[in-house]
C-alpha cells in the first residue's frame, strides 16, 4: 500500500522530530530550516508539544503520583521496621556498630518520610484547590457571559407591556 502518507502521521512524525531537535538545543528557526518547513509551522508544533506536555504532567500527577507516593511511604515504613528489629535484636547477631548504623538509617528514613509526608499531600491538595478554583472561575465567567447576553435577547417592546 504505497502512495501519499496519512497527513496526521506526517504531523505526528514531524512533531517528534521537532521535540528531539528542541532537546538538542536547536532554535525554531534552525529546526524549520532543517525540516524544510515554515517557522510558523514549527511555532505551532512547539505550542502543541507544550500543551501535550502539560496534559501528560497533569495525568501523571492525578493517576501515577498518588500511587508512587503510597508505595514510597510503604517502603520507608518497611525500612523503619527493619531498623528497629536490628536495634532491638537480643540474639547477638548484630554488633553494636550494626545497631548504631541501623539507628542512623532510621533517623535518615524518618526525616525522608516526614519530608515526603509534608510535601506530597500538601502539593496534591494545592493542585486540587487550583483545579476547583479554575472550575469556579470558568463557571462564574460563563454565568456572567449568560447574564450579559440575556438583555440582548429581549425584544424592544417587551419593556412597554
């Protein structure tokens, strides 16, 4: 099946090339010259790439980040448990040096866990509040637009009835 390639495929392929070239430090003008297209095309491609990147980050923060956050907390809890088991072990299997190292690791792990707990939920809460605020603002703008449109719908003689 030869012939003209699907236009959508050509655009997607070009945008992938643009993204790679951008990561290599090329300017839009240089990319346009190398791909033999107008600079305005590259400018549109860059805007699309940025929008797609924002969507990807939003998707990651909504779906993947909470899972990874929970997994990290669980792992840190396991380290804390293992450290306490080493420190409290009475079987002489661990030297005093091992026990001190376990306490040092415990301290580091607790600090990391605390930082993660302080940053993770706070960032997620802020993001959720930002999304709610955006929805309220958009809803309010729609309401205001509707309000301003309504008087225009009145017939000129409606006021005199």
